[in-house]
């Protein structure tokens, strides 16, 4: 009985060791290295999986909040996003500040029903890095959404405009 248990345990451990070595071991930066949020702010973290194709990807993130708005206008949150350096580490993080002011188009749409909409500030595009979290400090009532964009390895050349003979 002990020999069967030993053999089974050894097989399982060997299988786990082989499976863990089949994928590249990646050490991720711990988000706890980043400072605690200031009063009235919260720390939002975007972590994406590491892949060998990180260089072919970008992340776009938006800071905003869901609001009830009219049914036809376009809305945008006013605010500033400041990139800061985590002193001593060489890592970056972002701080979003806003007074909550929203700008909108001024189309008249009296019959359009109201809707819930994530009203966001200008989107930010950053490189994809599966080893680094993207840390964003936002006011407590705001949120962060993100998209991942990916391209293939194709590179294209723009056409040269010919000079006119005028």
C-alpha cells in the first residue's frame, strides 16, 4: 500500500513539475508596491496575462462612471490623467483628477428615452505588458474600463504623394 501511494504521489509531483515547465515562468510585479490611494480615491489595477505576443498588443483604458443621460447626445467627462513615476522602482502609474464636469453635444431629442451610459474621459492607449500591472488612481465614485487591441506582424508602407507640376 505504501509503495502504491509513493508511486502515485511521485507521478503527480512529476506531472505538475513537467506541466509548470511547459509554460514560461513569468514573475509579475506585485501591485502592493504602489502607494495606497489618497483619501477620496481608490486604486484600480489592470492585470493582463503574459504572452509571447505582448509586443503585438495595446491596451486602451477609460476612466468614467455610469450616468443617466438623454437618448441622443454624445457625452464626455472632463478631467486630467497624470502619469507618475514610482520612485526607486522605475514603474509608472496614473492619477485621474476631475471635478465631475461633463460636456455634451446639444442635439434636441425630446422623444428619446433616457439611458444609462458609461461617460468617460479621453481614452489612454498604453503598451501591453503581461508582467506589469497598470495602476490607476481614480476618485471613489469613478471606474476604469479597458480594451485590448491586437495586430498581426504585418507592416505596411504608406504611398508617397507625387508632386504636382503646377
